[in-house]
């Protein structure tokens, strides 16, 4: 009896330890998500601090209630909505966006040719990837689409400006890519279409299979032959 009681006590302490650890980690996620708001408003202000506080307290309460699945769903919805709205800006000129024409001009400034092709791919990648994340459908594909857009943004826009977001660096993009990677590996959770259709088990495998394609994309963007091809295409269509 004494041995059983001691074992149960040890299990209880271990469970409490893991719950507290998850709470602390999810509170850190709240701080990371506050960077989203800070990036959108161009500064870390009271709204960003409020977001961090809500996420920290809310995550702790959900973990204590055994609702880790709800937290995964909340992360998925947050990241999905961010990219869905960015894609809508580029495609439909809503939420202050400049539409496909403005995105095409921006791609031309970055030296990505054909600019309209890159603009279309980026816009639909954000919109479709965000929508799939919101729905929790084909989550590994959605995460890969989001990561591809982030990778191009880092390599062509932010990397040369350093790390800090306040100086135009890739800090914010790194947070987004970390969350997309987690969702690609863990999956959409039980509150998703993936779970409803029995697709959850495919998440880690499909996501890992798609990572080499992202690496290839990054290599191609940095290859001199890619730059030479794009310059030749631009000169021939000028």
C-alpha cells in the first residue's frame, strides 16, 4: 500500500511538473505572438503587451484544464488568419493592400522575374496556406506553403537588414516560421478537418518530405544562374 501511494504521489508530481512546464512554454508563445502585434503596429506597445498577457494566462488555464488541443487550434487560427489576410491584401486590394498589380511592382523591385508570376504565387500561397491552416485541412501542405513565402521574404527582403524587426530584419519572420514548423510537425489537432477526415497521421511525414523542396527553393534564389536567367528574361521582355 505504501509503495502504491508513493508511486501515485510521484506520478502526481511528475504530471504537475509537466503541466507547469507546458504553461511556461505557452506563456512564452504569448510573448512571441506579441511580436506579431508589435510588427503590425511597428512598435511593442500596450496592445502587444495585452496580447502576451492574454495568451500567457489563457494558456495556463487551458493547460490546467487539460485543453492542450484547444491551444494548438488557437495557434493554428492565429497563424492562418495572419496569412489569409495578407494573401487577401495581395489578391483583392482589401485591408489596405495594393492588390496583384502592386505586388507585381514590388516583385519587380526585388528582381524576381517574371514579376507577375512571382506575385501570383506569393499571393495565392499566403491566401491558400492561411485558409488551409484556419480550416485545419492538409496542414503539412499549408505549413509548407507558408514557409515558402516566409523563406522568399527572408532571403530577398529581410536577411540583408539583420535580425531585429525594428530595422527591417527577419525577427518577425523567424517567429512565423517557427510556428509554421511546429504546426507542420504536430498537426492541426483534434478540432480540425484533418482529424475529421483521418489525415492527422500524415502530418509529420508529408511535412518532412516537403522540407527538401524548401531547401531547393532557397538554393535557387541564391544561385548566380538564377539571377542570370531572371536578368535575361527581364531584358528579353523589356
